[in-house]
C-alpha cells in the first residue's frame, strides 16, 4: 500500500505537527530538517509523496524539486509556502510540482492533497511495473528459447520466482540448462546488480571445499598465504549458484545449513562472524530427498534449499523446441566463425527430431556448431528411443506450424496460405499443440 510521506522542513515544530497528523491517519512518515539529507535517502521508485517547505537554509524546496525530478520526473512533490511565496509556488507547479499548500493549512486540506498525490503515484508505479514485466518477458523469451508448453511454463515460473526472496532448487539432466535458468532468476530479480557466483560442487576436492566456500585467514592451514574471501562471502548481497549440490561433502552441508539459518559465516582460522545476505540457487540431477534417505545428503538442508523447485524437461520431451534451438546455435556459431550457416534439409531436420539427445541442449549446441562448419553430426540416431511414428509426426507438425506463425508474425491468413490448410483445421492443430498467435505477433 502506498502510504509513505517524506516531510522536509527546517522548523521542528512544523515537522512534529505534520508527523502527528499523518501518523494518526496511518501514514508512514520520514522527517528531514535539510533537503540535502532527504536527497540522499529517496530511492527512484519511492512509494509515496515528498512534502517540502520552500524556504530553507542551504538547498531550498525549489532546488529540491529540481534535483528529485532529475532522478524521477513523476515523483509527486507538494510545496509548503508562506503567503509571499505563492507566485513562486505557482511557477513551480508549472515546472512539475504536484501542489502547494499555503501556511497555515488545515489537516483536512493536507490529507486531501496527499490522497490525490498518492493515487497518482500508485498509477505511475503500477504502469512502470507492467512495462518492466513486459520487458522482462521479452528478454526472457530471448534467453530461455523454446515454444513448447513446458518452456512457456518454465519462463512464467522464472518470472514469478525471480523477485521473491526464496531459495530455489533446479532439477534437470546434465546439459539441460540449469545454470542458464539460475542466471535468469538472478538477472530478472532485485539482486541483478549484485554478484552472481557459480560453484560446481563436484569439481572441488573435499579437502579444499571448506576454504573455497568459507574463505580463510592467513595461516589458517598449511599453505594458506594471506586472507581469502570464500564464495559465500563474495556472493553477499547477490546470488550463490551451487551446481551438482548432491556432491557437497556432508560436513560442509552442515556448515552451509548454519549459514542459511543464521545468515552468518566464519572464515577458516577466524573467530569473528560475518553477516551475509544472499540467495542460494542449487542444481541437482537426482532427487535430494532420495539422496537423504540413502544417507548421502542432509534432509534438513534439502528442505532449506527446496523452498521452490523448477524442473527442466530433457530435450527429448520437448522435441518441438529442437529446430528453434538448433537454428539459434547454428546462427551464432556461424557469426562467430565469419560464415553463413547452411540451410537445413528436410532429411537433416528429420534426423534432429528423431535423435534422443542424451546430452540435451549442450549436445544440440555442439551439433549446431558442426553444422555451421559444414560438418555432419555422425552420432545422430535415425529414430528416438521409444517414440512412435505418430509422435515423430506430431513433433514435426508442431514445428511446421511454429515456423509458419513466426514467418507471418501471427497473421493467420498468411499461415493458412503457406501451409494450405483451412481456418478450422489450423485452429484445431494450433490448439492441440498449445500454440497461440499472440506469441508470434511483431513486438514494437
């Protein structure tokens, strides 16, 4: 709820009176005697209104208005004026002030002006939020590629979770894109301007794990030359991504659990606790609770990490995404190599759709790079394991529909002409494959 008001006035009696009026009406009030102090405290998306006197020592109300609007032109600023300052205040309103109140003013007059200003602020911030969501959605579609229902659901989940202060567990096979999803959770959330630190738990020898995670002081153990900041401390304020978390030694699991619970850590060889504020995103291939039942993972840590869970489908379960991903990887590889990627033949596309992709997206990217070099991928199977002819045909049909919708930017008439199908048939097929024309419209 928008109910924040900042009051800037050099007269203590006026500040106190306004605070009493506003507090009784449920407002959250901040008081400043100097405009300079106010400027240092106001964030760009401040959810409220500034109430400022015009005449103050140092920076005056008009200068404060100008500085605030350099940061946020839509921030409502109400000026408090003496009788002789009214013409000046009217001019200030032409320059962006929301309103002015001539002293002495009544509480009712103040509440009326604040109410209108807060309503306006609410609309501005809501509009910004909607635009930001639309921008994030477009950026995410260009980062987590795919039009399958599973990928569309994953993108929605990432957008929902990115802004929430909860730990996330990502489950998926090797090469399915777990680190990319973790990076999106960081980049599209409020910690985006803070560090994103990735650590592969399977790549660190057990003897070095604690120092890598917690850091150490000079002389903490043989060979410890100088102080070293660990991954947990380095990620302070941001996100720590722990890949293959199931490989973390049990002794370090207990220490990680303590960090999560108490938000503090101690470097090796130190006695002083360090406060840390970080989000942990962990990735695993096996089920951590099954690992816990087998005695290989702490059950309490599994629950702490799995506040929210994202499951990444293997590529063989979303074959309709294969052509789009292959085209993306081949185009980027060709650009990097200064070449033009050759077009896919029908037979090559059929082989891509038929292959089982045990290495998932990573394997597909390798095949696309070979294609950009003009080389064939000899390991592509002629038929997927366990997939019937009908399933192969369905995947191919979905890709043809998607390609036509993309070509015509969602314009149904053009799609009908290209595929030579009647409107009713096209509608039925699009519905069956979970395709919506709005997803293909040209973005302005």
